[in-house]
C-alpha cells in the first residue's frame, strides 16, 4: 500500500499556502456519528500540522427514510455541526460550490453512487466512508466512473489504520512472511444491505489489511450469534473473518500467523489515524488504499452472502465478480448518450 510522503520543502510550502486559506472540506450525509467525530478531530485545537490545513465548512444532510432512526440522527447531528459553525445546504451542487474536497459520510451505502457522481464530475477529491456502496455492482461502477472522470477517491474503515494491524501487512519484522490471519468485529445487520456490508466490514477490512488482496474463494458458516467466513487466497493463504452478532459481546481484534511468530492484531484505535490519511490525501497525497483491494473486500462480503444463500457452499470470487460486472455495465450503459 502506498503511503503519503511529501518532501520537506513541499510540505513547508503547502503549510504556508494553507495557513490563511485552509482546504475546505464538505460533508455529504449527516446520518452517521462520523460526520461529527471527524469534524471534531479536524478542528481540534491540538490537531496535527496536516489537519490544521483543513477546515470542514459545509454539510448536506442526505438521509434514508427506510432506515430506522435515520431522521432522528440527522436532526441530532445537524445541531452539533451547526454549533461548530458548519453551514448546512439543501443540495449537493450547492455544497460543491463551497468546498475543495468531500467526505461522503452517509451511513447507508446505497446512495453513495448517486452522491459521488456529481463530486467526480466536479473533479474534487473524495473519501467515501464504509461501505463503499450497497452492492458490489455499484462499487464497480464507482471505480469505473472515478477513472472516467480522473478524480481521486478512496474508501476505508477506520480499522485499517490501527497501527498494530497495519504493521502486520503481508510480511513484517514481527511475523515474517504471513501465511494466515483472522479478524473479528461486531457484525449486526441491516435489512437493506448484504449482511457484512453494514458493520462486519470493519473486521473484513482489518483482515485484508493484514492479508492484502487476492482472495480466490470462500465459504461461510452462519448461526444466530456468529458468522465465520473462511477465504482462500490465490497463493494458498487462508484468511478468516468472525462476525459477532448481538447479543454476543462486542469486540475487535485479530491474529496474524507468520513464519517467525504468531502476533495479535490491533483493535479499534480511534478515528484519528483514518482522518490523518484523509487529510494527507486531500492535500495532494497518494491514494491510501488501492481501489482493487477495496473492490476485493466488497466481493468477499458479497460472496459471503451468496455462500449463505447456498447453505454454506464454497463460492468462487470470480463468479461473483462476473455477475456484478455485468450489472455494473448495464448501469453504465444507461449513462451513455444514445447513438
């Protein structure tokens, strides 16, 4: 994974330029606690030099009326954002006129595609919070449209940037070469999303942070309180995700099994590491998470649903991808002008 590296002279120049003219961040979607939490981190008086170059200025509420408690959350977070001086606008076009970059924070992955298209068209860098989309097909459309409009974007759970997990990626001094890994996280579900898209994505993201992309096939075992998804990677390594359903105790963690040692992975380490990555990205840094890996994560989670539908049978990732790519192309064809 590429990391953001700015030469010292360039960093000093950027800092000087933004000192009196900060990078203006807009928020699309005010139905997630992230919209408030991320803003507080960016605006904190003890924020890092990178974060001090940003200012959240504008937000658009969005919302999904078919998700329980959604309207109440928007009302609550509107009050909190307004107290922090954030202007609330009534449309995405209105927001785009006032900002330099965008964080899509809608808790519902389904509207992310519709919300990101005007951002791509405006050429503004964008972070899309988890889940990237409500389906694998929509995720593929987002990736293709991002390339079409040449607009940088990335999506990630905060669990990816927990330092003790990131340090174990693929091969590390602690583990040596990584042969297998497991991760667990809470995994409550929501009726409109594939099971793991809603919250299990946190543990799946941690698993892929350690293992990297390249999953070949998987099988899912599901019970009332636990999900167990076992994936086999193209090189024969095995990665396992355990989803903890209510009322099982909530928790985040993992293990990495390497040639030198077996090492515990990190859990939730706060939002600050992710927000730092978003800030560096907005200021011109590299894309922190490769798009192919993000699509691989989405395919893993959608294949897990397919395995459950088949009663725990093995599902090939390439089969799920082919189906989603056909659906994505069908949607993209509707965006093409008639010949």
